[in-house]
């Protein structure tokens, strides 16, 4: 997973608590910027939904293991237009993701297409799965002792 290893039950409680606090504060949590995270062998890909966001307003930064995504969506009304229904959230949106020390924060890549921001973060070589050779007893090799 992306987050530093901690107790998954505590992690879920903290996530729900943070979401409730953000909603109470009017920030909406991930509602303005829903995200999917995909772990692959060599990298992690985060996909953020940002429909209608101005591509020039999108910023992706990494600072001390925290990836931040900021974007802005503005209302588009003409002079002679008045809204009678307002369900789309407007304004600035920020989402922060705490990166594991196993991810290469120096090699982050981002691309925005069709309302989706994709952020790719490579997994460090030392954290990638590797095959371990199994020693066989006999033939002059020493057995591993517990």
C-alpha cells in the first residue's frame, strides 16, 4: 500500500475520522477529488478524478514524503445566466497522500487526460519483490541454523 505500515484497523479508523472532520469543516475530503491507487510490480499509480478542472491550475508536489495534488474548478456563467440548480462543487481542491519510504519520491511523473490526473511513483529497487535462492544440504554447503 502507499501508506507507511501501521495497524490496518487504526488506519481505517483514522481515515474515517479524518473524512468526518473534513466534511464537518466543509472540505469534503475526497469528494472533490476521488482517487484510485494501483500497486504494480515496479510502480504505484494514483488516479484522481478532476473533471472540469483547469489543466493550468493542477499542481503536484512532493515534500518530505507527502504527495499533494491541488486543482481548481471555476463556475462558468455568462452575464445573462443565473444558476437555479448548483450540485457541482467548485473552487480549489487539495488531496494529500503519505508516501511509503519504499517509493521513489524523486521520480514522480504526472499526466492529465480526459479529466483524470494520473500520478506514477516508481517503487525503489530495494523494495521490489525478488526471488531468494534456496540452499540444499549436502555437497559441502553449510546448513542455516536457527
